[in-house]
C-alpha cells in the first residue's frame, strides 16, 4: 500500500515525499488507517519498522483537521524513555512536518534548561519529552497539558524497564480525559503491565501486533560465533577486516566498563571508536551521534541504555560483542541495522558467560540463529594494545623506608638514587654485615702481615 492511497492532507504528503517514503510498512499499514478514524491504538512492533512515521503522520493529520483554540498549547505530546530517542523523534517530526505550520520542541535533561523552559512558556504546538524533565516544567507551571489533543507513548515497555512508570502516570493524570484526546501507544511487547496502562488511560484501544519474524528475519542477516572470552577481540578484528563494507558499525556490550575497554582496544588497533553510555554528558552524546550519522565516526560502542535511542540510517553492521541478558534487547540491537528497507548484518559473539542467554533469545525470535565455527584465519591478534594503567608505587621492602624526597634509604641510613644494589653484587663481607652497623676490620694473621709462611703448630696424629 502506498501513502498516496491514504486520505492525507497535502502538507503531510509533501513531508512524506521529502522524507523519501512511498510504501507503507506493515505497522504503518495497520496503524495509520485506524488512527485517521480517530481511534486509540496500542501497537506492538519492533524498532526499525517505521512506527515513528506511523504516529507522526497520524498526529499531523489530526492537528490539521481540527481548528486550534486560541492560546491552546501544546496540542500534542510525545513521551519517550531516552534522550536519544527524543532527539531522533524530533528530527523526524521536523522532516515530516516541514510543510505544516506547527512548532516542535524537544524536552530532555542534560542541556538547555532555561532555553527549553522559555520555549514552553512562549508556546509550542508539539512537545517531545522524556518524563523527568517534563515533570520539572509541569511543577514550575512552565507548561500546561490541559489542551493536548494527541498523546503518543513510545517504547512503553521501556518506560517500565527504566522505572519511569510512576512519572508517566503523573503526566497522564494531568492530561485531558481519555475520551477528549487521541492516544497512540507503541511498544516492543504488549504484556499485561503495558495493557493495564493502556486500559486505564486509553479509550478502548485497538490492539495491533507485528510478529518479530516480520521485523528482522528477512532484512537482517544474522550469524552467531561460539568463542572464548580471550578470543573474542581477535575474532572481532578478523571479522571487521573480512567484511567488504563496514561504513557504520555499532558494537553492543553489557557494561560501561566493557564499553570503555573495547573502545580502547579498537583505538589501539587503528580503528577509531567512541563510547556512548548513560555516563556520557548529553552534549557529547549528541555530538557523537551526529558524527556517527554523518560518517565522521565509523565505530560506536554502546550499552543497552542507549540502544533504543540510536536511529541512524545506513548502519551496515551490528556486533553483539556481549550477548544481552534480555532477549528483547537483542531484537532492539539488531534493529539498528537494515532500516528503511536496507540490508544489514548482525554478528553475535557468544562466550562461556553470555551463551546462557542464547536460548531465551532464540525462543523470542522463534528460530535458531545461524551459527558458524571460526577458523584460524578468522583471528587477527591485536598488535597494539592500549597503554597500561599506571601502577601504584610499591612500598620499599628494605628496613630503610622512604625519605622526604621519595628516595629509598640504603643500609647506612643515607639516600640512594635508583634501585638498591643487588645482594649478589656486594662483597662477601658486606653481604654478611648487618644493616645499620659498622663493619669491623678483620685482623690479619701474622703470616699475612709479614707475607711469609705461618708458624702455627702443625697437626699431628697424637
């Protein structure tokens, strides 16, 4: 089905053409017609299926079809769990709505606190926000949600996983009643907790489910390597050199410590890489994503905290350097590639610790991940290693201790520069002398003083 077959305003169609969209994806084909009828929709779809465009097209169409009351702002609210996801949705909203007379304002933590508050006070049409920062402005009365006509909850399951459900409920209670607004909920899973939220705050939502097999299997080439932890990085180097095109590569790990370690080893092997995780300051995270999106940065190491907010086209490869503990995170990770109909490759490395998560991942996918045994030629042992961390100064093992200048004191109590003389280099007399005591001179025997023979009484057999 094509977008031109839908009854969309010309302003929205112009934005769709500018974005380069022609055919509807499965989630768009099932969601948009229902949303255009004014119904609430709860859609289950994995990342990379075009769900962002689905709710933005529906949102713009509704706002264009209803006259705006004087001073009623904002008219639409999109809530997302991560800052990166807010930024990405905002960019898509400005592209698809480039011919619509609506202002878009992102609201998230880490940057531009006063600037965002001023923009909200002056009035904007569409607010795209993370829960925490939005609640701050609500409590300061910098924004009122009483005139919201369209509410979008993106990545609803992630809201629960990240502990935002109480914040989300706080926001929902300050919106118009569910029958006076349209609500679109999108989630990777529609489990009991998500549907409970939907039934509480939505108006008889229509449930839509897109199976995971329709999402990744056809466009993402998946492969799995069983490898030990010591061999993971050499295998990664070998695979990166074997792949014909690695223009943009995402490498996922389970911890921030491992992300820093992997990035350091990649850089040490002439593969410039950067880390994006929850500890990276927001301005730097945005800069790294921009460089990665524009091709200035080729390798990006990420944790699962940031995985759902990375929406970059033309990602050629996704490496699961660590298999994720959560099966759903695997689907989200590999969904970073093969976006918008393009092809992509997802390579996973299962070591002796993370291999235990494989069964749950394959159960969610509904099929086995094709596995391959690495050959000796697949390994490239890194010839450059990151600089070792400075070793802490060791305490002096001798009895002399340290002086004020940090130099060790020798056996005589004075300072010595450098290392102490090894014991084997000392004379036998010095070796036998006790530290700190003056060595006695050995008295020579008479024969030694005169240089002659000794007149000692010879031994007898008596």
